[in-house]
């Protein structure tokens, strides 16, 4: 589920309330394999403006066991981490849905064995295209890629651990602002006054 909060008079804040989708990301030898960490879907309309933010904390667990204790004889090494924001058409037919995925941006850094913990995050704007089907939901995704030249130094696979705290949220402003009830009531009163007085003179 997602939490939806008001944002100003017309916007809304949509927050991922599912939590992390995985607790670890396998370290590979080359970049480009993105693992989904957080994901939710939301309805949008053509022309809507979105500001998407994803944040997460990772632990370099190379050469360590599941309790994060060092394993004798195993190597610890730096891991390149790339955190990225993606969107896709969640209601597109399954055969064509992969083609709708679009990466909005990536933020990367190296997680050293000594540093152990890193925080990653990025924010990107997105305007819903004019040809978007308003009956479709937009998928919003936070993904992570972990890679290193030392990925095969140890007898078993190494991982970057995904901590429980983090966020994925969207600030959403609709392209069509709903009418202001107070203004509509005032216009109705003016119209009624003009009817009863035969018009308003300056």
C-alpha cells in the first residue's frame, strides 16, 4: 500500500509504505544489473508534474557472514554502487511492458570495505506525457546495481545489504487544478446579485 498526504492546496505526497523488496543485492563483475529495492504504482494524468525521491542505506558485507562478522581468509573489497529511479506503465500488456521502463537518473559511489556503510539518494522531476492513458497506473521504482572487480575473490557470493530504513516518495501536482469552492461560491453570489439588481455598476 501507499500513504497519500496533502501537499499544499492542490498537490499530494505519495509515499511507499511497502518497505524494502529485498534485503541484499548480489555483487557482480560488471555494472548494469539493477535490482528493485522499492516499488509502488499510482494514477497520474497527462501533463501532471512529479518530483520523485528515493533514498536508501547500504552495508558493504563483502568477506563477512550473515551476521556481518568477518570470515577468516575471505577478502573485503570496494563495491561500486549505482542507485537509480525508474518509471514504467504498470498496466501495459505484459509482452510490451518491459519496453515502457525508463530510467530517470542514477547516483553512484564506491562503498569501501573500511567505510562499510553508505547512504544513497536522488531526486528527479518528471512530466507525464500528453499521450499517457489516465486509466493506467505509473510504476515508480528505486533500484540498485552493485559491482566490483573483486566480485569473485571469495569462494561464495558477496552482497551489499539493504537496510530497513529508506524511502521512495512522489510529490504530485495535477495539470488541471480543481476549482476553488470558495471562489465558486463567491462567483455564485455575484451572479445572484447581478440578477436581483439588474447588474453591477462601477
